[in-house]
């Protein structure tokens, strides 16, 4: 007979498992007994729960190597697996630029991961969306149809219905969604232009993207907005939406984004450009056809405080 008082299914963050050690586990260590009693959980996961104080033996913190002899009571405060935590609602503040029954437009702050993944299973935009609009739990990726890098700020559209999500995905595929970015690039960019170069995984550094012949087609248009002695403010328009596209294309031009820790040069000195802690990239304008009404709609978002402060500092220096 199963010695647990709770079912093995439906582990939520508040789920408490109360077990009584059966006689057949007599002589085993606590961790060995738990591995038998909770075979659906890996030993590493059980060990992590023990380190976090989630496992108690007879009302005292369980020591993994302590032996049990049968009849002891073990209480496990089961935490969700990372993939389960990825779908938990979290009260993370959101700046909502627009919302109706079909769409949600967010001004994402720098530092917020859009979608859960390795190393970022919680505290993401997806978790925040599920708290803001619980019905999004019924949609793939909680209605997210495109992404911004963690340290890129700006506008991002989210679908609130399955029909809207399908419509937005089709617009993205048809390249009719217009996305404009403010990008502060290193060096002096002399003229407007375009970069038409395929992007794929870096052949040696797999966590990076690069311009490679075997990559997917990628096209970025840019125009000069303002020049400074050591940097140029550009407006970039994406014709495609590849991972790190603007960052990779500007680096390929020899004008990597200010503050880019992956594709830019290492920061030196204490100048405003050297001390900026992230890539200076902001999605400032978003335009699309409303999936329900068919009307052309657009939104704009000013750069965040750190980006604006950097630009003001450069203007003062130039002046």
C-alpha cells in the first residue's frame, strides 16, 4: 500500500506530501528512502529540497544520511519543477501601453526576460502576463508572438485570444508588422543603409549568433538620427526577426551597440559609453493591422530613463 497520505499527482508550490516510512525501508538513509517513496522525482531534486529545508523528519530538518527504521513521519514541501514554475502567475509590474479584448501592448523594461528558459524559469514576462490576464494560460506561450532580448527595452505585442495569436503570427510571417528601434552604435556611421546578411549560430560559440552563409535570411535597415564624437544614434527597422538581429548586423558593420556584452568590445574607462551596463537598444515604435478591426494601429514608447540619461550626457559632451 502507498504510504503517502497525498496523491502523487498535481504538485503545486503549496503542495505538502506527508509520508510514513514503511518497514521495508528500515535501515536506509533518508535520501535513499525518499528515492524509493518518491520515484517520480530525481535524487538531485530531492537533495535540493533537503538543502532548502523543504524536507522534515519527525518535525526536524532531515539530514540526508540519517537512517530510518520505519514509522517515522516525513513531510515534504514540494516545489514545482522548473517547467511547472514557468507557467505560474507572478505579480510582476507591467507598463501597459494598450489593451482591449484582443491585444495587449507592453513597454518591456530592460532586464526582464520575455519567455522562460534555462536559468530563467521564473520572474519572466510570461509569468507577469499570467497574473495580469489569467485567461492567457490557455494560449501557447501565454499569447507571446515575438520577443525582445532580456536587456532590450520597448514595445511588445501579446495576443489575448487564439484567433488574434494566429492573425499576429501570420502578419509577422508576411513581414507586415513594423518595428522601429533606437540603437546607439559605437563610432561614426556616415550614412543611412541596410544590412542584408544571413544569421545563424556562431560556428564555435554556440550561445552566440553570427553572420554565416548557412544562416537564415536577415535584413536590417538603418538611418542616422544623431551623431556624437564616439557614437551614432540610429533608427533601425527590421524586415526579418532573427535572434539578436540588430546586434549582430551592427557588429558586422563595425559599429556594435554601446554596452553590448556579447557582440561589442569590452568596456574600458569610466566614460558614459564605457559604463552603460546593457546594450543600448530600445523598441520605440510598433505598427500592425488590428486582427479584429483590420485597421492600421501603432504605438510609441520613449526610451527608458537610463537610455535617455546616456543620450543627454553625450549631447552635453558634444555641446
